[in-house]
């Protein structure tokens, strides 16, 4: 997966944790992932709704 360097750095700065042994805040990382998945589902629902309207 190729992620542009600026986006990589932005994500890295959001989840970085100096207190963690692995270097990231796992809770924050999971919250971000779950939030983004929720946004994807909302957009998918919206697209499906629009498709259904076009088919009617």
C-alpha cells in the first residue's frame, strides 16, 4: 500500500505514544479505525439509497 508521505506523517502523529512499548496508542488507533469505518458505512448507505431512488 502506497501512502503519501504527508498523510503517513499525519496518521503517525495522531497515534504516536511515547508511553507505549510499541510506540502507538492502541486505544486511540482503534477509535480512529472504528470512526472511519462508521463514516464509510454512512457513505455506503447514502450511495445505496441514491441508487435505489434511481432504479424506482
